[in-house]
C-alpha cells in the first residue's frame, strides 16, 4: 500500500503535534505553581520548591518552603506571623536592625521600603551568623509586612553561593504576596 503525499504530510503533522504535546506535559515549567496561605496572606510557591515541617523552636513560623536542591545548595523561605502589639513598621524595622547587628553579628547589605499588594513593607538583605551554629554565617532576605493587627515576615536564608543563585526566586516569592 502506497500513501499519497497529502496523507504522509498529515501523519507527519500528527506525530509532530503529539511530540510537542508530550513535551509540554512533561515540562516542569508547565507544571502549575502552588499557592500557599498563612492567615490572610498568600504567596506563590515555585514549581521546584516544596513544603517542609516546622521545627519546634520556630514559634511564630507558620509555613516553610525549601528549594529542591541538595542540602548544601538549598534555599529556605519561612513565613511567620507576629502580633503588632501596638508597634509600627518603623519600630519593627529598628528591632530587625538591632537583631541583625547584635544577635546575628550581621552586616546589613541593603534595605528598602516597599509595598506588597497594597500593604506597607520593608525588605532587608544581610549576612550574619545563623542561629544554628553548625551552619555558620549565611545570607538572608527578610520582608516585614504590616497588615492589620499583625506583621507577616517572609524570611529567606541560604549559604552564600546558593543565596546568589536563589535570591531572584526568593524575591519573586515575596513579590507574589496577595491578600485573601
């Protein structure tokens, strides 16, 4: 049996379309991103990140997400809720600066005021000694968001080189903030 040229072209087109469809279905870039919520805050978790358990000593932390890398290359993002207790964002920022310089023996690299989906916020990037001594000095990104009676804190951490690799993704998580 001989196929005419028109039939051959249609078969080739169907095969090509099937291969493209299969590639799109298997592509991690095409996977749906997950939204995770803490109180009235929601953020988008990147495709290659996953949620993990919260250590008992993290009393204000409500969710922790981690990049899908080896432990040495991982970035971690914690989402915490802290009652305002009458404090302003400026007062919370002063407390954060004191904590970085004192408790963490840290160096503030930069900070800036920002707005996250209508809520006043402040972003810090710094280097300092981790609370977990075996991890040594690490890099951190912290966004403090004032919303209602609470401060929402998005706190990213990684070793120096992984931080450089994940800083853009951590900032994307912070910028994905929406309110329910």
